[in-house]
């Protein structure tokens, strides 16, 4: 009898059923398990729960009689119901917890991971070739491009440069409320979405399962067909305008020209190889400038792949790193996504975007939400958990390196060369948030002191020894020493405490 093949909820694309030596049998019956214990253990964003369940149920409907869809309390119970004493194959899961589970089950055979560009062993060869040192993303990205012959002209990077960052850091157009970019693809809900929403309502009403955030109309693809439509829409209409303002922020235009493909990639509906190929093809057809194309490909083939590989390479203890000794619990207003409690327009807007959609683009994540957490000294493991639960594209492998390493600098520089935080001047330059805000980006003391400006100098003061020793941040300490009101800055920060900024 052919072994059944178990699909996790982030393994929903056709490439997870491709047969071969490292795949399931071509006619393998498929098992999908909806485990309610996942939602009991952690308080997820409701839009995220909706998206995942909708995607799983849509996949089961597509597979028809080939699929057995089991609703159970736990994965173990679901697997017993599905296969009894039968044997099962499953592709390498994306979290350590899930990998530990499948390896603990006697009748489960774990196949290599899919949904990424390189096997983990290949990454380790790259690391070993560098003596285990300087695991910088830019170096890895160059290697990926060469290995895949991606956006290359012979042995040289297309366009003559590996990185077009300097073309992709423009502030928003002066006075503009939006970029006026072509609209992104939006899916239409169906009866499966109605069923999911009714089940979530019932879980909250009868089973004590709770969520954060709002579950409005589904904004992200739940099927392969929808994901491909979103990819075509982005490469055909939006990629060309992506690059210049990818680091900018506009209050009335949260999406701008971003792809909105991360959730589709992380659900397994799209394969990264097809995504970067589609982007390169758009450039080679003359329909997108090299700066926009390279910037997007770097996000997928550079950063996404890098984060996946580091998640496994760094090991489980990476989760507990706390190089800056940050111990402050997350405040209730942040945990509850209470944007209305926040006065600072930038943070309130970003938090409202998370509350309403479960998504913001990478700059609000890093330079508003993450930066505030870093400045306030919030416990990094709790910050990681918050990002994991509250973002539709958040998974353990995604958020652990992104938050512990990139956002909170809790690994002490193993992943990045400096902490990423700033005062209000950066936010003022790269957004329109400061317009109409109760605070002034240039003020660090007084009633109108910008929380980010006060927070920045407080952070520099708290960690001056570490920042002095880093040549990328030593000038910040020199700037601190030139301030004539440091004590008043610190007092302003103390008076605010953990109240909403």
C-alpha cells in the first residue's frame, strides 16, 4: 500500500507533492490535519488564523478524493485518526517544534525540505568555506546569485552592481498622500472563507480560544490560483515602481508598491525559484528597471533564504539570546494592538495596520515597531513571539532571526553589524507621519518630545560602551556626548515609563 503524505499548513503548493526520490509517491493519498491546540497555545491574529485555515481547506477541496482532511485537538490525534498504524511521509517542517514531533513518530518518514532555494547542507558548505565567520547577508546574496545564475550577465551582476540600494532609498514624494501605484491583487472570499469565519466565531464563543486583531475580508491568497494571479499582478504592473520607495512610508498608503507575496511564499503556495525567475524575466523583457528588480530579488533570494538557513544553522539556543539584557515585559497596549491608545502618529498608524490586516511592510516592522521595542528594552523573546503571532506571514523560522538578530540585536552582532534604531529625524525624512503628530521629531525633551528621539538617545546612553566599541555606531556616542541636556532626556524617558507613547 502506498504511504500517505502529510501536508502541513505551510506546504500547500504543488511542489510539495512532486514525486521523485526525495518526494512522495506520485499517487500518494494526502493527509491535512487541522489541530486546534495550535490556537489554544498562542493567541494569534485572527486574520492569520483565517488565512491559514482557509488555505488548508481550499487545498483539501482542490485535491478532492485524494485528500483526507482531519480536524482534531492535536496533530498526534489527527494522525492516528487519519492513518492508524499506516506509514506516512512528510517534507521537513519549517519549525523545530514540528520537526521534533514528526521525528518522534515511528511511522513517519521525513523527506527533505522544499519551498527554499538550497538544502541546508549546501548552506553549511558555504559557511565552512568561510571558516564559520562573517555570515553576512550581502556575501551570501552574491553567492546565491552566482550559484543560480540569477540576474547575471556572464560572470558579472546584471546592471554592473550587486546591490542597487542607493537607488532604492528615496523618501516619499513631497506632499503626496499615496504613490498612486497600480492596485495590488485582491482575492475574493467564497463559501470556504464563510465556513472558516463561522468556525472561528464558534471557537471564541464556545471553546475559549481567543485572537487579537480584526478579521476583515481576506486580503491575501489562499490558493495556488490566487497566488499566481498576485505574482502576475506584481511583476506585470507593480514591480517597476517597487524599488525607489521601498523604504518609504505613507500613512494613507501602507501597501505602496510592495509585492504582498510573503504570505503566499510562506504558505508554500509559491516557490521562491518561480518568483525570482518571474521578476528577472520582467527585467529582461524591458518592463522593469534593474534597481527595482534587483531590490525585490534581494528580498527573496537574499534575505528570505538567508533567514531560513540561519534559523537552522544557529540552533535552538539562539531563541534565548539577549545580548543587551532587555528584560521589560511587553505592555498591554502593544499586546492588544491598541493603536487608539498611542499618540505618536507613526507608531499608532503601524499598530493599526497590524490590527486591521496582520501586515505592514518591512520598514514599519523594523524602524517603528521593532525600533520602539529595542529602545524600550522589551524582552526579545516576547517581541519575537508577538511578531510571530500578529503577522500573517510570521512563522518561527521567519521571526526568530529577523527579530532576535536584525530587529533587537539580541545576538550581539552575530547576524548584523549594528543595532537598527533611529530618532524622529529618520521617520520624518522617510514618511509623512510627523505631519500633524502631537510630537515634534526634533524635540528630545518637553511635552512635545518625539518618543523615538528621546528613546534613541536613551538607548545610546544605556548601551554606550557597546556602541563605542563598534565603528558603525561610535559616532552616535560622540553625538550623545555633545548633548547638553542628557539628564533631562533621561528624565523625559523615565516620566513616560511604559505608558503608550
